[in-house]
DNA sequence: CCAGCAAGAATGAACGCTCATTCATTTTCT
DNA sequence: AGAAAATGAATGAGCGTTCATTCTTGCTGG
């Protein structure tokens, strides 16, 4: 029985790695050809497996799309969290902007972000997934803005914090749009305009110790 | 010959109205089902004509997509121009935000904007069209920011104006993303955060006479 | 030690369907 | 009557999905 259990654990691990292989391939294809432009055949070829086999690991193409979105959103939140656990907010945002431009691996891809957002306006399942992640991100921003002064924050009242939290999201998402649209744009130019804007909104580096 | 010319002019007018009927239907379908999800049959039905007839007025589905984009971008620029030919910039932006949320006719549709932006990352023709409109919009913003003091402006130097012009675009586009994602969101909340932000960036109402 | 075997993994041809596009035909105008 | 406008069935390509089949793996009794 121990042998059986070991085997099934091993099989489970292999299945998981297969799922990831499929998701990696799907992400590449979705970025290059769009959700609807990418065919299962193309994804299979990219993943270096047969089309039929993918149905052992995912119920449908739609399930793959949803899995991609979940993975991307999780990654996005992790990246945004990095922004305010460390110093120099504007510089960190600029750094992320450059990553969005190049579409580096492991980063929320800007084109995919647009694709997802457009799709969410008509696919309720995607809208729900995005909405959840969206709310989490905004709540995090608000918490940051409402921190008390003794913690190095401004201690903003709730309504002001909410307004600025949303606006912050808009600015970030606007930067993503720009990164997708203009991968050659020199991020440095944004820097000097971004800094006073973030200061105004209360997103500053924590005070030095 | 006058009869011939009159006839051809009349025919031309009719052809133009047919083209517009197709574009209106296509826009509706694209918004509801996406560029690739909307079929020619669906567009034809919405336009209340046969599928075949559309090919008398447009070479292909792709040509329809490009025409839609051109029309949307032209409208977008006109709407943005309204922003600074009149008083109270932040209030006007909020008003546009609400229109994006409801997807009112005649206004650049938010979902379509996302769809277009995503498509542009892989279709060079669309990228070119969008890039052109994009540059025009930014140039307009920059001109506004560089206006001399005697004209009620700040007379900002070129590099600062460029940085703020791009950032302004990011904020606007971020608002579009938000409008698409959250049609229920109360725009009023944004108002109080938006006003100091625009003031900081130099986008103010013209001084009263 | 191994021949044989069950079961999971993987294949890829086939299926049913939808799509964009075409074109022989009919209808509508002048 | 004749030209232009409009139709909608036909076409063929491509899609997501299924499934009969083959391959691989690792356990088993002898």
C-alpha cells in the first residue's frame, strides 16, 4: 500500500508538471495570437504533445483560459505586493513598467492583461475571477494609505483612502496599457512626472529608520 | 450627363449609408462578442441584410474591423478635444468616465478599446492606426501644457510637458480600463482624488475672464 | 530474474460544426 | 429592358472535441 501511495504521488506530480507545460504553451500562444486566435492544435504543438492529450488534463479550451487567468492574477498580486514592502515606490513602478514592455517571463503579460479585460466584459466566469483579484489589490492599496502615522503612513480617512486606492489602480492599469501599446517608449521619461504624482497620492517610501 | 452625374452621386450617398449601417451593426456585435467571436452572419443579421451584400461594401471582415477602429479613434480624438476647449477639466473627465461605463452611442466604447489594444499587439495594420491616433492625442496634451502664461497656461518646458502628456494618457486609459471592468463603480468617488491630481499635472480650467 | 500483463499515458485520424467568402440567381430600381 | 442591388445556398478551410488504437511502465507469479 505504501508502494501504491508512492506511485500515485509520483503520478500526481507528473500530472501537475504536464498541466504546467500546457499552461506555459497556452500562455505563449494566447499572447501571440489571442484567446480566440490560438487553436488547440497550436497550443499542443507548442507544448510538444498531441491535441488529444490535453483533454486528459483540462476539460476544455475554456478551462485552460481560466487557469491561465488565475495564474496571471496570482502573479500580478504578488508583484504588486512587492511594490510596498520595500523602498522607493516610483522607482519600483518604473521597473515593473519596463518588465511589462518586454513581456518578461513570470510577469503579468500586458497584452494578456488587455485580452483578459476585454474578455471579462462578456464572459461572466472571467469577470468574476478578475473582480476578485481586483478587489484584493485595491484593498491592499487602501490599507497602505490608511496606515497610522506611527507606522510611517498618513493615516488617511476611509473615504479619501478609497478614492486614492482606485485612482492608483487606474494609474497602474494605464501604465500597463501604455506598455502594451508602446514597447519602445523610454520609461525614464515617465519617472520625473510619476514621482510627484505618487507623493501627492500618499504612496511614498517608508520613512528611513 | 447631368442625369448620370446626379444618379452616381445619389448612388454614392446610398452606398455610404449602407457602409455606415454595416459599421453600426459590426460595432454592436464586436462589443457584445469580440472581434473574433462576432461572425459575419451575426453582423449581417444585425444590419438587416444578407451576408453576401456586405462584401459589396467591404472587402473582408478585417476591412470592417479596420474601418471600425478608424471611426472609433476619430471619435475619441474629438471627445478628448472637448476636454480642453471648455471649463472644468476634472468634471469633464468624470463625465466621460460615466459615458464609458454605460457604453453610450457615439462614445468610444471601453470594451472595444481593450479589444483594439490587445489586437494591435499582433496585427501591424491596427497597431499603425492606433499609434497614429495615439501620437495626435499626446501632441494635443503637450501643446496644452506648453501654452504660454499669457494664454492662461503654465508654459511648461518641453521635456516636462512630454512627461506629463504621456502620464495624462496613462491616467485616461486607466480610467477606460476601470470603466470597462466596473460599470457599477460610482464615478463620484474618483472626483475628489482626480481634482488635485490634474491640478498637479497642470491640467486646469482656463482662468476666468 | 524475467515473461507476461494490466492500466495509465499518449496518439492522431475522424467528426460535427461554424466560419468567411463566393457566385449563380432573383429583385429592385430607372 | 438593362443595370445595379441584394440574396442565400454552396464551398472549403479550420475549429474544438472525441475515441479507437498504440505505446510505455512497472508490478506480478513462477
